[in-house]
């Protein structure tokens, strides 16, 4: 009897444990987030039947990451790991996949066999593309053209100095090293370079693609393989620092002739793409000089007569990542709308009085990249998609009705065991009686009868949408998992709500945008489950600026602040940053001009430090040259001099973002340690 009772008890225990193990859930932590495999953009094979994409895995102990190329057949094959490498591209005949490893082009057979190195070029190469006819490849190399201190003083080999004669002496996170990124073309056949490299920018002190973030999509081959178009801003020094005037250049292989295709515009022209028959060129344009957040317009040039047309006239949204359909009758693209990113199409064949542009998809998510698969004259969109509650995975999309089907499930197991908080969309009335979209993210197992500390999230940019992004740094689900309600408003200046909403912030950084932030947190503070005595505010870049500004103007709403890479002093920011066109346009001009722009006296956070009274954590990467470290140092000095509880965390080898795994973990520990100290009992 006793033995039977023990047996029964053990059996019941096993049943309970088994049931728990099947349903056991975890909240999303910084450590768990590093376990997420990061899925790259899809690249479809020439026959439309297979997709390759990258998966990057974070190696926390080694403080690095590894990337592999995955292959998966359509419509729903199982993914297989093809090879270790990055940046996969299909060879035009579909018989092999090119990829990058160690700064060189490699190829691998489609069954994963015979990985072999194609190039062995000193200094390495980047942004490789095959010519459509398979007879050439293009790539960029760094070519040294400018003298450094060691070149000017070779008899002083141990001297350390930077000799600077003009602006753009550093960019983003790198000092100018005398080199420029030049486009090269090489003859190619059967996996080998068969002749001499041609530098089509020989002697030019310019770059392609545009630094720092331009990629292969700023370069395109003409379908016949006899010409190539590239993007470059052919300006130097002060002119380059104060201009957004990039152009598209057509280089013809037979004649060596280069032609500027976009001389008519003094703003950005980039992202060229030929129609399948090569008769038309589509690209993106910004018209306003020095305005880096201008509307992205979809442009088209008829190559025979050179005529230029804007296809997106009347479309009050941005166009991104455009691709031609195989028949040339449609251009598919991404566009932000009401804080989501959706697939759209421009149809050349529409009935009279019908709009050319139609929205394909809808839903609470962001599409981030896509490619096209065409089999038997049927086109399907293969797209990468994410949301605040799910990292990037790949989906199949019907371009006619927007029906979406999951394709990759790289993180399915991990996510199935992770509890995510509810994401709510709210429309809040602003102080000037506008409607503003605000995302509210609740903790998992949210209980409306309880009272929660709440965070106001201030977005950067200043023109960067609070869309459905899944961030590995500012992750709303991680914040919610730490039992904070997150309030994330799409304040004035954020795209996807029309150009008037976007334009308002320029010259008014500390004006309506700050009132919008207050409108959002004041609206949520009326909820009984928001503890108005435990409010915090966090943000990076312009969000960090917002924190510094709010610290002197919040009228005791907040009990804790965190500013990452924030702008503190507008005059010194104007003198320290590198892309001068940004501050010159957005602040209304230089601080010494007459009349003096109001930004410097009305909107600079340093003018309000006498009102600071709230604990503040300040974080910065030492290699951040966009918002230089001195901005945070000035703010920290002011906080300590005023006796305000404060801490500064500096990452010597990080830039505007904190990227390495262990630095990321340290960042999260300091971030939540500070919030918990001041916002939790």
C-alpha cells in the first residue's frame, strides 16, 4: 500500500513536471536575445526556385559572431546550411552561389560542395556583382590617393599625427586614411578572373557606394552587361561636408566613357535599377539640398532620349528598395505608412483615372527587404519581415492580394518558448490638436489591477519612424519583460505620416516634437495601471537629445533619465559632427550667421541645465563621430556639478551603436540597473 502510494505520487509528479516543461515560458532578456539567430535578406535564384539568405549567430563567449549562407527551395523546402560566409549572390547561370569570406569572393556549388576562392586581391574587395551576361564581375577596392603624415615626413616613422587640410577628415566611426572606395571591373569566366582589373574611377578622390552605409544596391549593371551605373558624390572637403548632391554615373565598358545621368538635381540620387530590357532606369531621389530626410521619390529615365519622369507624384510617402518585375510592367517597392513598412507596387498598365500605386500588404509589421521569384510567368514576392514581437524571418507574398505565408522559421523554437508582451496602437491628441500614433507595449502577464513603472521612449533620427522594428539594442519587449510599460510615440518629424508631419521638426527640435512626447506620456499617465510617480524617459541620438532637453523642462514628471549618444550643446555639435549638411539644414544654419538661427538659443539642452534635478545615466561610444563623445561629457559634467545622481558609461571601441555581444550585455545591465534603482521600490 505504502509502495503503491509512493509510485502514484511519483507518477503524478512526473506528469506535472512534464506538463510544465511543455508549457514553460521565458521572458525576453538580453541574454536570450543574443540567442536569436539573425536572418538576412532573401536572394532568389535566376530560375526562381531557390532562395539563399544569411543567418548570423552571436558568439557571446568569443565576443564575436559567425555568419552562414542558408539555402531553401520554393515553395516550402527545408533550409540547409550551404557554406560559411556572407553577402550571397547567384551566378547568372544559377550553377553556383558567390559569397564573401575574408574580404574575397568565393563560389560554392548549389549542393554545398567545392567551395573555392575566386579573387585574391590585395587589401580585399567589397560589394561584388556579376554582370548579367556572366562575362565580368564588379567590386570596390580602397585606393590610396591622399598623403598621410608618414608620407609627408618619411624620416619620422615613429611620429604619430594627423595632418588635416579640409573637412570630412573623419566619417561616422573612421578617420580618413587617405583611401577612396573605387569601382573596379574584371573579366570573368568559369569561376576565375581572366584578365586585368579596370579601375573605372582612376585618380578620383570620391567613393562608391556612398559612405558610410551605402551598399551594392547603389550599383547596377545594364542587362546586356556592357555598361554599369554607380552612385557617387563627386565633391570633396567643405563642399562634400555641406552637400547631399550625389549622382548616377553610367560607365560603358567598350568606350570607357562616363556620363552623369542626374545633373538636373542638387540633392540625393541613388539606388539605380534597370528595367529588364535595359530601356529604362529607375532610381530614388531627394530634391531638397542638404536635407537628408527629404521624401524618397521614384524616378525613371528613358535611356533612348534621356527624358526623366517622377513616377511617385502625389504619393505622400517614401519609396524604398524598388525592383522591376520580369516583364517590366511593374515596380515593386517598400514604403512606410502609419509606423509600419508595407509592400507596394507601381503599375505601368493601369486604367485611365486609376492610381498607378497600390498597397499590397497590410498589418502590424515591417517588411525590410525582398526579392522576386518568377516561375512559369507567375511572380511571387519573397520578403523579410519583422515586428516588435518577432525578429526577421522570410515570407512568401502574393503580389496580387497580399496573402502572406511563412517561409523560414529559423527562430521558431526559441520564440515558441518566449512570452511577449501585448503591443497596442493608440491615437493620442497632441497640443496642436493633431492625431499621433503611439505604440504601448505591456509586460507579459500584464495585470490592469496593478500599478507599473512606465518608460517614455524617445526615438532618434530625428526623422526615424517608431515602426515595427525588432531592435537588438532598444528592444521594447525586453523593456516590457522587466515589468515596465513602454510608451513609444511617433512624434513630429517621424516619417510615414506625410511630409508635413515629417518636415515640422527641422528648425524646431525643442518645440512641437517635445510637446508631442509629453502628450503621449501624459495620456498614458491617466491610466490607473501607470504609476505616475515612477516614470522614466530613455532615448538615443536625437532621443538622447530629447532626454537632455526634457531634463530641464519636464516639470517633475520623470524620476529617471537615460541618454545614449545624445546631443547636448548645439553650437559645439555644429562644429564637431562630420556630415555638416545635416546640422546646417536641421538647425537652420550656422551659429555665427546673421540673423542667428533660433535653434542655438531656444532648443539647445545646455541652456536649461539650471532646471536639472533628476537622476541621469549617460552612455556613449568613443568612436561615435556623428554625435561626438564630447556631447555626453559636457552633460555629465553639468550633472555632477549640479550634484545630480548620475553615471557615465563609455565604450572605447563602439560607435553610435553598441554592437559586440559582451558590450551589449554590459549595456543592458547598466540600463536596467539604473532604471530599477530609481523606478522600482
